[in-house]
């Protein structure tokens, strides 16, 4: 793996290079189930010059390419979510079958916010989450270099970053967490699910991560947990998953979907795991992987699907260009939605998907926006500027189309406490993979969901740092955003190397930035509500009430209390990310001392159990958030 890779090997990653017979022995039950599902299912073919995520080197590579071509040269699907010769979308390198809006000009925001470099992440920030202690945990794959060494002399592949001091400490784990999924458990523990193979020639202490379940715990009150490493007691996923998504359900169980069985070419169905499994509310797998039709049909664009739990208890599932309402309890598709026009929106051309703020004003009906994407997995791929927005529980749910000022791949959207969304990071050309992106997009885009169509976008501040493959962005307790990562190379590169294939023009990025949103820029920073006290930090999603006392600036006119969950951030996905606008009474306009009665959501479909942050937003300016536990 240390040798120079050719063009066909440009997405080389860590994997098991196993013969087909051994794969079938290891995953026989799943493969048999998939073969039953797929025997008459349409397949797609990628052109030979554009293999997707091929990860083998040497003679086995040619065998896989030949196998890919043989297995996928068949009739393709009946939706534009498939591409290949004879498919609805045509060749995988062609333009979208159904055109979408081009870029739309966006005016500069009156208050654009600002970027500021504050520290070093310690490890490449492939995955990230805000912990109840207010710190951020970064999680990376096995590397041959990071900034931190552990006591055993090997590098750390995870770190805990303290925004108060802008310092990071190393954390250890036992299995390779490369491209894992994740979620918070109801008790507040953070899970990392799946991963990739060991590289014992780099670090013999790290084992196989394909079926791994990793746990880490932090507390707002118990500082003894700070700095403690990942726990891996040995329980496993039922099948191997690399690039899996996860969603916490109303009962606290975790729905885990998709992933690669072995890290090999996804145009070969035998390499894929288009199934789901359920973890208990303690993070223990049920032991069964169940084929999921939408994942089967959208191969090879089936990994890292977008998942959102809706108010009716069903999941909104989006992958490639297709979406559906899915009942986990009955294992059935409740409703199919129209394909989203434009290019592909999920890996390896991921855009950003955001569940917009939920409110009792419309009975917590979900409203989802998906922006960006791309045409194929190569540095030459165009990126998509268009966005689709849909209300899946409406009778005639359809995509309302809009567009950003430019095409963006690997763009990610983060909710802000004032109800706006910040879209950050990504590129204007290329796709996901090592050395496959060019023309970084540096400018923050601000989206106002409540504005009329055509008036929702404005441009914010501009960063000086390229944030490409393996970047993250997430909200902190103080209402600012932390941006970190970008590791678009197979192993860390600290200085650009021109004229390389794959490209090494953009290097491993350890610098951490803070984006200060418009609501905290300038004098706004002095207008925060203060002295915020909650009557309880243990809340239930049963419509119960609790009280908040706070001090606000003289003459303040309105307040909004929000319940915020940042989730598990990786690869432009913010798994489980949601924000609920809570109803309040007791506000007295103009008074500085306020006592609010706040009503929780009616059930856990609206607010699944786990850790949340409560923000009090007064005249658009948030106070410092406080962690609560929702059950």
C-alpha cells in the first residue's frame, strides 16, 4: 500500500483483500439474502474509466473490474436514481436525466459572520460530536501520522478538544473507525459503528473495525470522565458495515443501515451490504441484518443514506436521488417520493441534508432540504448547485427546487439556534475520495427557511482553509460553529505535492476554526441572555413543562427556546441532527428578569431520547446552551 497507485487505484483505502469464496463463508447469510433480492433486480454499470471506490491493488484489481463489468451489464432501474448504459440516467458520466436549476446569485449578508483559526485538532477530524462536557470528540481512521502520540508510543486516532482552552488530548481505540456511522444512546453515550480493516504494519494494536461498536461517555457534571478513551467490550454488529448511517428511534433503539462488507468495488453486489439492523437502547445488535429494497435498488450509490425520523414514527430515507417513508416496525415502504432532480446526492457525491426546525405550529411536520451533490466519482465531476425541499408527510409531497450560488459537493448544513442554516465546506469540482476534489468552496452560505422562495440564500464570511473530504462542522454551546478536518489523501500529507495522481494539492488539515454567526457578530455578542437556570436537566418528551429563569437586555421583545441535538457528524452527514422549537409562556416584553414556562415535545418521535442542548434565543441572539437529558 505504500507504493504509488495508478489512476484506477485512486480510491485505495484499508480493506480485507479476501477471495470471493472466503467472503461468502464469512457473510454467507447476508449474501444469500441479497442474491434472492437481487436476482431479477436492475443493476447499474459504471464506465470502466470511472470505477467507484475500488480499493484493491495488484492482480486482484483487474479481476474485480472484470467481475464488475460482467455482473452489472444488465437492465437498469425504472427511476433516475440509476445510471449506466441502458439506464434511465444514461452513462454514469453523463448529465442528470432530469435537469435541475443552475446556480442562483445570492446577495452578501448584511452581517456575514467571521472565521477565526483557534487551535489544532490533534488528529484528522473525520468524525465529530459535541459531548455533554462541552468538549468535542474527533474520531479518525488509522493513520501513519497524527499530532498526538499515546503512552504506548503509537499515534492517537481520536482526540478530545476543549473549546475553552483550544487544546486537544489523545484518546485510544481498539478497532479502525474509518468511515463509521454513529449516534447517541438514550443514556448519553456516543456510539461509533462499523469501520474498516487493520493495518498491522502501521499499528499492530488496532484491530478489524468492520463490525465494531465503540462507546464513549462524557458528563456535564462528572469531570472524571474527561480524557477517558473509547470502550470496546467486544459486542459486534451483525454484519460488516463501512459507510453506514444511524438514526435513533423513539424507543431509544438505533436503526443502522447500509455499508460495504469488505471495502471493495460497490458496483459488484457481492461486496455490498444494502441491509439494516437494530441496536437496543444499550447499543447491542439484534444479530439480524435485513435487506432494504431502496438500498438494493440504488447500488452502488447506496452508502451513507440520509435518515430522518418523522413525527409519524416512520423514517425518511434518501439515497442517490430516491427517497421513501419507511416503517421500521413492519419492514415496509409506506410511501415512495418522486426522484430529486439533478445529480447524485449521496456518497460518493454527497451533498448536505437537513431536517429543518420542528414546531407545534404545523404539528411537528418534517421539512427537509437536500443541497449539492455531483455526477460521478472523479476529480473531473461537475457539482450540483441545486437544492430540493420536501414536506414528506404532506398529501402530495413534492420537491420544491432552489439553488445555491455555485455547485457544491461535500457541503454540509448545520442548524443554528435562530432557525437559520449554515452550509459550509466542500468543493465546486470533483467527488469524495482521495485526491478527487478541486476548486474548494470557502464561503459560508446562509439559508433562511422561512423566507420566500428565491430570497432564502445569502453569502457569509469566507474562510482561508480548504475543507474537502473528511471535514466536519458542528455547533458549540456558545452558539458558534467549530469547523475542522479535511484529509483528502490516503495517509496524512503536510505539504502539497503538485502534479500527483491522485491529487495531493490539498493536504491534511489540523487547524480548527470557529465561525461566529451573524447573531454574535459585533455588538450582538453583548446582547446575550444571561443567568439562565433550568428547573430540571432531566426532561421527558411527553408534553411536560419546566421553567427557565433568565436575565435579558433591557427592551428585549421576544424569546424562543429551542431543543437542539447535534448528532454524529461525518462526511457531510449530521446523523440524528434536529432542532425543536419549544412553546413558552410568561414572557414580558421589555422586562429584564424573565420566568418562562416551557412545554416539551409531545413524544419521542419529535425528540428521540438522548442528550440535547437547550438554547434561549432573545431577539435572535442565543445565550450559552445547557445540556439536558431527554427521555
